[in-house]
C-alpha cells in the first residue's frame, strides 16, 4: 500500500468522522455518534499505517548510514 494512499484514506475517514460527529451533535440519528467514533478510529489506523511506513523507511536509511560508517572505520587508519 502506498504511503500517499494511507494519507488520502485518513483524510477521507477524518472528513466522515467530522460529518457524523456534527450530525450526532445536532440531534441526528442515534447511530451517528457510533459512526463518528468508527470513522475516527479508521482515520487513526490509517495515520498509524502511514507513520509505520515512514519509520520503516527511516530504519532502512539508518542501516545504510551505519553500514557506510562501518566501512569508513575499516578504511581509516587506527589513531
């Protein structure tokens, strides 16, 4: 799943959560509050998916930097 897809999904879920929360606040149907909470939870899950993807990329970059530093250490003379 692409990172941008997770962000777009989160935005859509957030929009729906706001819609249903406003609907529940204005005396809408009884299930409106439950729907707002459900969409809020889905938005949070999509944001977490995005964050996990970014953390995975950062971890891979850190490993690459660590490997480069190890190579440099081996090439530098002992002081």
